[in-house]
């Protein structure tokens, strides 16, 4: 699982970013947020 799966969890299942990140294997929320912005073009916050 990765960023795409986390994105779907947040928007389809209404998970918050930290929960979605943890669910797909990211242990560091800041790292997840940086990667998310690099892929999707906008930050989560």
C-alpha cells in the first residue's frame, strides 16, 4: 500500500491523514505529508 491507497482512505472512508498514513505503513506523519504533497501537489493541512 502507499500514497494512493492513503488518499482513497482519507476521501472515501473519511480517515484523518495520520490514521491513513499509519494504515498504509508510514510511521512518520511529517514524512507522509511531504510525500503526499510531492505526489498530489497540495499539502494535507
